């Protein structure tokens, strides 16, 4: 098999052996779920239930507000005991808090959506929208928006990201290995929604068992190709994945659709398949619980709204002989460090990572050596050292000239820097300031 890749990138330690041999396991049912109304890029959903209401599994409890927004559904049956602001991954937000009655009652609206050949493009878009499906690799971009490109954008290929190039994370690996049919059927649904005749599932070749399972399952699909990717970070980034699979480059400032492609995560496709087949919206997801401080790393199927602290306890808790230095939602390269475990799992929670103090140390920064290694590894062909330098001087206009907004925030530059410069942090700040200036 030809191994595909892109220019740039780096090779952080994989550390997937904590959990890559751990089969999918259903997490215990939580006594209470804390379901955020903001679990997606775009406007928060609006609560459509009240305190005291009885709700069922799959019932819509939050309604999308605008095109770039998503519905929110209850992951348990029970009573709404509060609607209030609380801690969430990355900040604060309104949650609908439901006390589980453990009756496992499914809402009357939950029904299979019919045969794929009988569904129209409009049917599929509406089903995905109603189910509140988002990008489950961590980006949480509303999927119904992705599969509704403007008429002038001609899409001819759909690519599923099965790279899972972030260190430690193995949720997608186990999904592809154990449920390849869901991944491929979901891809077929997305292809039909976009009227596309070619689909790829792209998997890094450090997952040979998942590649084999997908290739075997894909034999009945002439229009789907399962391809191997070179093991390199950030192999799963949209623009890099498109180049690896098709040789096309997304223009500066452009979107994947400008290269005729739509990219989705394998978990997103699998959720689309389950929604078509069962009618259930996005109410649970696979989350890797891992790291040097976790007693029993696992790949758990977790109900949205379950507290992270409860999930970690189901993995044997934290090791007594180690002190947690950093707790991250997601992977170590692009995940967000948290200050508490008293936060709920949301639709984008691909990983819960607990690192000890030694792994979490932030090295002391030194002056830039002008070695150019950050330029060599940048997958977006940027000059991170200059963008960072102008950001630190608050010269955001100059940072913009150096294409700061094209940064995909993969962190390769910070990882590779021998002077331990925190390049990504300053580039992120520049992006925020540039975007805010444009809005004005």
C-alpha cells in the first residue's frame, strides 16, 4: 500500500500503548448529567425545557439558534433539576442538569430513519441537523453546515479522518477496529448528502489492525478507498489530509470546500450511521481516559454530561504515588488544560488526559536561536518565529501580513523549538486580536 503524507510536521512520542489494546467499554450510568447548551462552534442552543420537567433519552432539550448552531438532547431519562451556569471545558456556560431515574426510557420521536436509497439529500441534512451531530474529533463544527456547501462550491470527494495523530488518544482506533461498518456506512450517507462519487478513509499506518478491518469491510463499496498515512503529526489536520489524499492544496484563507473536499472525523461518520439506523441523536461518545496518573486507562462510551471526575473513578482513579501536574481535555498537542475535573464530558471530548508533574513541567524559555526548525515543521508553510515575535510586540498588523490566520494551532512549532519558546500561545493571541479587529 502506498503511504500518503504532507510536507512538514513532527513526531511527538505516541504513548498510545496505555490504551490502544483496551476494547470499547460502556461507562456506568451517571446519577446526574450536566448537559451544556454550548457543545459546538457557533451560537449556543436555547433551553426548551423547564426545571421540574420529565425528559427521556434522546429528547431535544436545547434548540439550535441560527444556522451555525446545534440541537442538544438528553442522554438519560429523568427530571430536570436545574438550568444554570457552571464550569465547562474551557470556561463557563449554561447547563441543563438532569437527575437520572435509571428507567432508560427512550423518547417517542426516536425511530430509524429508513433505507439510505430512499433518503434524499435534504432528508439527510435535516436528520443530521435534528440529531445535533458535530465534528467529534474535537473541533465540534456542526456537521449539517459542512454538508450544506454553497451552490458555487463543487465538492467531489469526502475524506474521513482516521489518523488520530494526537499522542495518547485511541478512541478512533478502537472505533475503526470494532465498528468499521458504522464508519463506512456513515461515509456513504455523507457522500450521498453531497452527491459525491468518491470517498476516502485515511488511517495512520501505526494502526494496522484498524486498516485491515476497514479494508475488509470496504470490499463491498467500489467508491470508497481506505488509505494508509505516514505516522506524523498533524497528519489528521483537514488541509494536510486533503493534500495527502488528493494532492490538492487549500488556498491561503480558504476552506476545504475550496479544494473540492469535505473532511469529517470517523466518529462523526459512525454517529451519522447510528442516527440513520436507530434514530438516536448524539448523546454519547467514545472517550479515551489515559495518562501516567490513571490507574486503568480505558476507552469508554460515555454519556454526554457525565462528570469527568466520575469517569476517572471508573478507571480506577488516580495513582496514589503520582501527583497530577496537568489535566487536559483532548490530546497533549491541541487539547485544553483544565483546572478542575468537576466538568462534564461534551460532544467533542475525545480524551481525558492526566499527566504527572514531571511530564507537565514547562521548560524555561530562552532567546530564539533563529535555527528555523519551526519553519521546517510548520504544516501550513508559515514562519512561526516571526508571527510570534510580532505578536509579543503587539504588532498584530505585521503578524497578519505573515499569515497568522493560516495557523492551524497544531503546536508543532512549540514542540520542536530547542529554545522552548511558547510560540503557539503568542500566535493564538495574535489570531484573536486580528479576528477581533476584523469584526470591528
